C-alpha cells in the first residue's frame, strides 16, 4: 500500500511528525515545538500527544530510541524519532500542501485583482 492512504494528515499529526524531522525528541519537547510551530494554535494535552505517539508507533511512522542524556534513577526518558516511513509520509503531505498552494496562486486566490 502507498503512503497516500494516510493523507491528508490531521493538523496534530502533521505538527508532531514535523517536530521530529530534525532530531529525536521526548514528549515534552514535542509538545513545546508543536505549540511554537503552530503559533499556539495547537496546544497538545498530554493524553492527546501520547495517544497520537502510540498510534504512530503502531503504524511504523516513529520509533523509540535510547536517551543516554536524560532520565533519573531507573526511569529513562523516551525519545521518539521518525522512521523512513514517517519521513515519506511527511514528504507526501508536504508535497500535497505545496500543490494546493500552487493551485490557489494559479487562481489568484488572496491577491488583489
């Protein structure tokens, strides 16, 4: 099956995987970056974030990696990173959105006539 079946992504899913595009992150860092990137439009509750991460883990978009720099005692922080499939889905969604922007420009949407 093609990655296109996952498109369009929800805004929440898009921002979560976009936040992981540059480097692995733990949950709190994902939450803060999503808020920043969305200009505070998307504010993730902990339950919402971890439900989305669990689904993305099950679907193979992300994976857990060791955090050798964090955690206290026996408790290790969980870092998440994009898998190759997750990166393909992010790229496919980005391509889809770019086509929409080109189409709106072609039809002079949002420009003074």
